[in-house]
């Protein structure tokens, strides 16, 4: 932490949940930071462990075989039986086919994947990626100034602003989506407001002798716009928190130096703040992009028939269409996409560090 | 009198203030209108026609909805207890030991966090219909078993991450000191490690509880007609139409979550957040 860090940063306690490198921990960190608690704050291992410890951080199993067995078996068993086995079954099914209503033969065929790569489904996969990319970009544009405002606020204001960003997080996703439906639908609040404004305009126009057509409500719900709007609404806090964590770690004197040397605020941001905040931007992009690609509820409730995303197609295969092998293949394609996004981010992070 | 604006007082600049205010409206307006209109005495739900509590009465009279709420709380409670224990064990294991296959286990533990919910949902659906057919007509708490198991599977990795973060700040010379003073493995665990882990355990448990209460997608694939949870029930109401009853039910859930959160923050008090700093202060 730099010298310039006010005390309140520690008290707010959200910053350290974000590892500097993106990865699974960054995702967990985002969720963990969303948890209603300040206690998960922990110094980074580099600060807390290592040099101070009298003992090495991890000992070989050696003498403590009993302790090791007691600690290792329940979680490992649980992970294998109730997580890895179910996933492996899906993976196996993706190479099989329906031979009767209730039986699936796993015969190693790649037919399901070939089926999934036909234009119809490729289009849906492309659409999912496109929605996720637009959502991430919008979240970055909206979230960056918010993160800047939070990290430069006074300690007291900072705690309140963080609470402001977190609070919707603790509200059920379904309820947040439902709230948007009520706002966006044809007889919803946005259209009511617009209609009210239109009436006022029409009255004004009538005064000068102009005639305006009656207000036609906008179609805001059940289309692609609603899906992206909903995704931004749901994902925005995910973006703000890692950005805030990165900006908060930043050494203020660097900005002051560049201002002293005659740069404007915008130049200082473009050439000093943004490059230094890149790790935070990368993890923010990751934690926004990944859940967006696989979003189910938002396109299901806010989208129209043509705004189906990949998760909706998967659900259909398992519930309505009853084509489990094909659904399994789509699930694994979605999983590979997720891993590819993570690998790309990790690669970008590594190149930055070595550069 | 206002003090002069410093060069880095970005919050004092109006464009940023406008931006913040707009974002706040964007985040809150939908939720606040939802809550406000649950008290609106109108079926059409858009024009204010006066205050009423009748939709709350309807909500409390809806036995299915109450049952779904009880189910959700039961599932969240059991899943929290089990995943906190499993998560703490995982954290201790990964923190303390070096063993062959550790990197692989670490990767596998990250999977429940990164695997898209829908993939995990369908995996659980197949597992609980084909491999271990769960008796959904079993007596009450047992029929929720498949949902509870699925929730534990995705929660405990999150708990492990949080607790591991906390353990990273543990000074192992304390353990050494306890050992020198004659404490055994169990006593060290109970009297030295657990007190240090406590804030992490509380945070992890809260996270697990929220994750479970919030989950829709995975539950959607593991619940049967007799085992609906609150989100599943609300979903079927929402699919049907936007009604004041849904608003009332949603408001109740929002208030429950916010109250639980406030309670948790209050229970932990300021002492907890300061504890690590105090601990660090003791060291040279």
C-alpha cells in the first residue's frame, strides 16, 4: 500500500479480496467481496506470511499423516462425487446419442458437436459472445468513473459509496430482473414517464398551433436491447469492485507528479492511471464477461424469441427438447469458451508483467 | 465556507457527481419502485391509487409461497453449515500441507467457481436422475437433499477461498509457541487457529448463505414439483404476469436479505475489521 492511502481504505475492506492476477480467485474474490462482510479482508500473502513466519507455509505430509487424512478426505470426496462425477457424465453424454426415449448410448461420436457448429447454433454462440462483449464494454464505461469517484472519496464517503454499489448485489438476481421488467414493459414506468413528457410537449405544440401524433409506447422489453440493459444492470457491481481495488492501490503521488509536470487531468488519467490500473481492468473484464456469456435468467425473462443465448438453448435441450447429448455438447462448448476467455486474460496479464 | 478544491478531489467535480447520481438512479430506481408499488392499491400497478397492505395479506395467505420460503431458508441453513466446514477443511489443507497433486486439486477447487451455472445445473440434473435418483417424495427435509447437495458443491469452494485469504495472515510462530508450551494438535487448532480463522469463517458462512438463498439456475434443474424454493416460486409467478403479489413477496425477500446483512455487519462490529491490524502491530 502506498503512503497516501487513507486509513478508511483498510476499514472498508474490499480491496484485498482481489488478487492482482485474474483467474478463478479473482472471480471468487468478486463474489466474496459481494458478501455482506468486511471480515474477509486479508493481507496479501506477500505481506502476511513468508518473511514473518518461523515455519514454512506448507509442510510435507510426513509426520502429520493423520491430520492430513482427516482434512483431505471429506472435501476431496465431496468434490469428486458431487461435482467432478456429474460433470464427467455430461462430458461423456456429449459423445453419445439418444437410442430410445430413456436411454443414451455413449459411442464416441462427434455428431453432437457437428450439430452444434451448424449456422443456427453458431449464430446463437456468436450472439452470446457479442452480448457479453457489449455488456462488458458498457460496464467498463459506466463503472470506471464510479470506481474513480469511490477511490478518491474521503474515508467516510468511501464506505457509504461502496455500500451503495454493494447493496443491489445482496438482492436476489431474479428480483432485480423482475424489477427491470416492471420498469421496461410497455405499460411500465419508463413509458409512463415518456408518455407524460410527450403529453406536455404536445400541449406546448398545440399552443403554437402544431399537432403532434399521440404517444406510442416504445418496445423496451423482450428484445436484444432489454437483454444487454439487464446484463449491464446485473453485472455493473462486478466491474466496479475490481476497478476500485486497483485504483485504490495506486500511488497518488504519481498523479500529482504528472499534474505538476504540466499534464492535464485527462492526460494524467490516460497515461498514468489507466496503465497502472490495467490489472484491475483485466480482472473486472473477466468477472463481467464470464457470467455474461453463460447468462440464463436475463435473456430468458427480458429477451424476445430472437435474443436467446447459449444457456437458454442448453436449458431447452434438457427440459423441453429432451436431447440430452446435444445439450451436453453445448454445455461443454460453453465451458471451453469460458476457459478460453480465462486463458486469454491470463496470457494478457503475463505479457504485461514480462513487458 | 467550503475548503478549496484540491487537485485530486475528483468527487468535488460536478461531472463526476452527475455520473455517480445517474448510476445510483440506474441501480436503485427499479428496486425502489418495485418496493413502493407493493403498497399500491391498484391491480394495474402503475398509477398510485393509495396505500394498502392487502397484497402482503395475500402473500402471507399463500401456503405454497410460505412453504417455498421455508424450503429456501432450510436449504440455505444446512448448506451453509456443511459448506463452511468443508471450506474450512479445504483451506487448512491447502494452507498447511505440501503434497503431490496439490496444483491439480487447487485447479479442481477453482472449477465450481468458474464453471457456468447452467453447465453445473444440467450436470446435477443428470446426476440426480440417472446416477443417484433422489427420492423427491421422501418426507420433508429429506426431499430437499438433492438441492442441498448441489448448493454445497458450488458454495464450499467460495468459502475455501475466503478462509484461505484469512489464514495467509496467520503467524505460524504462534503455533510453534503453543506447541512449545505443550499444546497438542487439537488444542492448537481449537485455541490458536480457530480464533484467528473466525472472521474468515463468518464471512465465508455469510457468503455461502447468500449464494444459496440467491441461487436460481442450479436449483431450477434440481428441484421437483414438491420441492420449490422461493426464487423458483417467484419465477413461476413472474412468468405468469407482473402482479402486486410478486412485488410484495419480492419486497419481503429484499428486506430479509438487507436485515440479515445489517445484522451480520453489526454482530461483527468494528473490532473484527481492526483485529488483523492489531495483530500486525504486535510484530516487529
